[in-house]
């Protein structure tokens, strides 16, 4: 394609219906449209060193059909007028990787993961500074200025609140997670991250850790549950993503039926620094004596 600006950016949906190459049509449309909206802003920033209204965008993302080997989309950056201006070759070479890196910083910033966002920003900065042509000639070296880039990222997050809420639309419904760009480069959005992005109240994504809980109730059909935290004695919402939940006499229903404590591996969402929801990926029966102590 002559008017394609740089290599495609992959978007992969996995888990649940996506493993059978299916996804809820309404959620899918909202998700892809939101990724493209944010991506258009990122590309305009990269190529024109500014954040502008969509009417001023000279490059827009288009989407290709799913690959045959799974629910893998590709978004393609295309010039609106079909004529390729004289962009610096290094931008054309690194365009897709830079878009994926910036997406990673944007998502981690929106999730309240300050340390992770800082590390992602460092990787973006390193990519810009290691490429001598980029550091010397692209946007007068502005991409080397971390303070300038941080300001641009914060603006991207602030001006794309609605697309960020829509981006994970299928996650937790018809797919388990989505990956923008290559693994280890672009961001992965799983169910706890999706809850934070969708929230209209301030939430943050916590670290995966072990927690002692009692199961107060659970739906085997979708994994939704209520968990009592030990020793807080506080009940929170939960979601069990562990495939073991579907098995007969599993550890979760056993703990519920016999009122036994569990030691779960879970990733929390946080509200004001306190656990809001626990997403459980693994569990075993806890030592009753330790829990009681």
C-alpha cells in the first residue's frame, strides 16, 4: 500500500470467545474505534509534535480484517490525502514501535501505575536517544526531553478519557484480555485493568499478591464472587478467573460450603489505596491456625 506510513500495529484479543475467533460485535467496534482514536492522537504527536483536534489529523488508522490464525487485528496508519509528505525516514522506520511504546505509557498512566509508567517512559526515551538520526533531527530533539514527553502523555490521557473507557469494552465479557502491539512493547489490558479504565471514579491497579479470604458467595458461570478479607473482616467484590472454578468440588465451592479460609493469588483494583475488587487467578485452602492467629 503506497500511502501506508509505517508497519501495522497489531491488536490481539485472547481468552473466552476470542479463542474461537469470536467477539461481541458491539464491544469489538467500540474497542477498535477507541484504540484508533487514541492512536491517531499519538501518530499526530509523533509526526507533527503536537496534540490536535481530529479535524487536523493528516494521518488516520484503518483496520484490517482478522488474521486467520486468531482474533488478531492490525491497524494501519494511512495518509488522508493519499500523498506521502517528506517525513524523516527514521520516523517511518520506527513508527509502529514508537506508537506501541507511547500506548504503553498512556495506559499505565491511566491505570495509576506511576512506577510502571516511569519505566515505560524510560524505554521510550532510550529508544529516541539511541537512534542518532532521531535524536538529532526529529522535532528538534524534543523526543529526548522527558519533561516535554511527560507533558504530552498527560495531555493524551486527559483528552482521551472517553476512548480509554471504551478501549477495553470486550474484556471480561467475550474476551479475557487484549494486547496492543507486540508483547513486552505495547500494553496488555486484562480484566482488573479494564475495570480501572472503565471507572468514572478514581481507581488504581494494584500489584498481584497473596490474600487470605473467606468466600461469601460465588457464581460458577462467570466467576463473580464476594470475598471477606482477613483480618480486615471486610467484604469486597471479586472475580475468579481460575479455570479450576468450573471443575466439580473445586477449592472455591469447597471453601464456601465448609466455611474454610483460602489463600488466593489475586490482583486488586484500589480506591483511595484500599482494595475495591479482587481478581483471583489461583487459590488453595489456608492454614486455619494461621488465619485464626
